[in-house]
């Protein structure tokens, strides 16, 4: 099983809504990542979890709140988002945070209205 | 700081022909990894190939090969016998040995023509 599964695939939410993005992997990977990708641009790192602990927060606004309940799951809680937060949100995992490839999920296309 | 440069915003190739996607990088580190990912319009980032900075042989994975020229700091992706399904955005990325995140280039949109 080399899959990273993200749900939902598409999400439309209002600026006052609270929603969560979910990411799951069963490859025994101990590093998990959230990236944000705008159209025609490369992914931008948001958060890194290493062994279920947050190790990097790339100055992401507090309206994005990550959570890693266990080694297989990664959530991204969304609250009071802005229209400019509309993007593709990609989850990835890797065996460790050192020099190993990262496997990505299909992403969640988020639209904030 | 690390930087990845992909100078070809878009490329066209005829089906069954080979194509080279360019990638240059800038780092002062001795130990690092170079990666290529494919992103179809569906959005998923698909890992294609990896080259470690100490690897003496160029990496190959099926129709994909990485032309690694360390002195020139280039890591070009070669796709042989292009297929229509190869049409996608291709990203070159680098990770320092001790770093956690990937640094991505700006991407190259490849279109395979029938």
C-alpha cells in the first residue's frame, strides 16, 4: 500500500464555516506534511509533523490549525478562511524527514466563498 | 538558501519521441537529494525518480532517467518514448540531508502531441 488518502476531494466553504481536511497513510511513515498549491504554481510548505510532533510551521495564519492524532492520520482544521485561501491542499508523507522521497495524496480542492 | 530553477514553462513533444526537462539547482550543501514529480490535471503529485548527491550512477525508473551533472548542478529528467498520458506538469525538487521540506522548482508543463 503506497497510498496517501485525502478527504474530501473537493470542498466549498463560507468564510464563517469550520471544516477539516483529512489525510491518512498506512505505510509506516513517520513524517507528514501539509502543502498549499495555487494554480500554475509549485506547492508551498505549510506544516511538517515528525513522529506526531509539529516540527515546522511556515508562518501559517492561525485560521489553519494542524493536528496529528496518531502516526497514520493528519488533519487540517479550517476556520474563518478568506477567499485567497482557495487552493489545492496537498498532504504528503515520507519514511522520515531526512533524505527520502515524499508520497503525496490527490489533494483537496478548496474554494472559499 | 536552496533554489531550484526550471527554465521551460512549457514543452511540446511528439508521441513516441524522447524529451528532456531541464532543472538546475543551487546549494552549498554536500549532501542532498533531487526528486522529480509529475502532476496531472487531477492534482496528485506522483513521485517519479530520485537522485542522491553521492550517487555516481544516474537514476533510472522505467522510461524515466535523470541526467545528473553534479559539477554543473543540473538534474534533467529524460522521458523516453513519450506517451499521451505523460502530458502533465513536472516539478523538480530538492531536499537537503538535514532539512525536512522539499524545495520545488516552478514546474514545466509538458504536452505530448499525437
